[in-house]
C-alpha cells in the first residue's frame, strides 16, 4: 500500500481545482443548512465534516428521481406516425467523489450487491459506479448517533475507497488505496511525509446486534405485541428510509412532459401502505406493524439471506431524522437482546421478567429506553 502524503490546508483550494480539471468533482457542500454531496460549485461553502455528512452519498449513484427511458411520437404524416422509445444513455465521463466517510462508502458497497452483483443489474447505476473514483475521508470523531463500530466498521475503515484522507493539524494526510486512487493523487501539491494518522481505539457497544439472536428473539415473531407498540408511535412517513444510505426501494412510472414521455424511477419506501399492494388489491403488509417489522428484520435478517450482508452501516441518520423520536438502532439492539425496545427505563427489567429473563444491571437497562430527540 502507498505511503501517506501531506497537503497543506492552504493548498486545499488549488488541489480541488486540479481535481476539478481532471473530472467532475463531487464534494460535501452546504445547501439549505445541510451538508450534502453536490458537484463542486464555487458559490456554495465546501465542508469536510469530522464525521457524517447530513445527507448520505446514496443519491450520487442512485438519485431520488431518475429518467431511464424517453419516448414520443415520430413521423410527419399520420400514416408514418409511430412511438419511439430510447433508453437513457449511461454516463461515462470521469467523476471524483471526495469526502465520503467510511459508513457512506460501505453503504454504497452494499448497494452494489443489489444493483450490480445480483440477478437484477441496473446499467445506469453500474455506469455511475464505474466512472467514479472515491477519495474517502476518515472520521476524526464519532457523533452521538454514530455506531459504525457495532456494524463491522470503524471511523478509519478504508474498505471500498480508492484513496483516503484525514485531517491532521495544519494539513491533510492522503493515501492511495487502489490504482484508480493513485491516479488522482499525482498532484505536486501533495508532499512526501513520514507523518501517519494516529491509531485510535474507537468506542463500541452502543447498539450491538447479532442477526442470529434477532431470529431467535421471542419478539421477532409477527404475533409479538412489540410490533404494535412500535407501529403506534411510527407515522410510517418514510423519512428514515429516504435518509438511510442502504435503502434501495424504488417505483417505476411513466410521465408526460410537453408531449414527450419519460420513464422514471423514484425512491419508494417500504413504510408506505401502498408499497406492497399488488394488482387486484391484495396487500401482504397492510398493517403498520407488519411494515415496521419488515424493515427492521430486512436490515439484519432478510438482506443476509439475499445478499450475504446486513444492510445497516451504523450511521444513525434514521434516528436523527425521525419526527416522533423513534430510535431504530436502539430498538434493534434491544430486540437482539430479547428486550422490548420501547420499554421505559423503569420497566425494562419488568419486561425482561415477563419474558423470563434475568434482571439487567443499571447501565444495561438504559439500552432499551427511547432516546430524547436528537435533531
Ligand atoms: S421516520 Fe420515524 S415516523 Fe417516519 S417512518 Fe421512520 S420511524 Fe416511522
Ligand atoms: S438503518 Fe439507520 S443507522 Fe442503519 S444505515 Fe440505515 S439510516 Fe443508518
């Protein structure tokens, strides 16, 4: 693996300009008070947060709304008229994404399993991935809802990155991870250095989950009252699924604009009542409790069966965005431990005793309480 190189902070604007001259450059920028990954725009403040960009990297590769085909009438006379349809061409121009943290890069690797390495292949998504070089950024702190260390990751994990950088005093340390990454780190502004990022022992254990114990948990059964408890609180607004970097459900629809047609994909949510409704009206998940159960088990059980991996990277965005204070990471961790995720601090032991489990120590007991709103 290549060694570290150093960029002085004062040289960052020039370095970004060099990258932007080689490829379309996407970096975290502030828009309407949130940091999100956007094509470099000199009018917007650039921000490389110490951890967690507010809006995930998912939309760079899998946009909220995406035209996939266009169609319309062709031919001058009525006898010549016909409908022509053409697939949207895949993009090929090179692109560099800089500043994605380990959870977001790992989430994109998971989405690859769904759209590239599965029976269903999405050529537009695959082209977006192939044209992109990711210069990831190691986090220098874990924010209150971050729990990547409980999801087989860490704030300095480089998995899936082509190159990585980390803030270090008066500069940034960069290192290539792949040949693709080495090709974009050839700038003369990057100086050889013997400096290395300090190794850190990151905390873990906030919301640990064992997929096997979820399957075995008495609460995972459809009949358990836990699901109704959660459903009573949840608005099924879908905000958590849109904020989640690994949620990939989408709808396909045809739209008409000025006489021409467009087939588009748009993000959908398994929390919506119409999501699983079939032709003829049958809906296998028509109750809210069935839908919240499906999402929780999907992240840790069904995706393991389908794609060989859990689909939570521990970013905490679902808990941050929820308007009613539902805390998915805490709920799933409690479910994994055989607890009732919505029980209060006072009745946590009571719930365990109802299930025939031994009482908790006081610090464990907090693990099954709802958190205050974190927004
Ligand atoms: S954001 Fe909260 S209220 Fe909305 S669907 Fe998700 S858990 Fe339910
Ligand atoms: S389920 Fe929540 S914590 Fe896990 S990846 Fe999705 S948004 Fe992040």
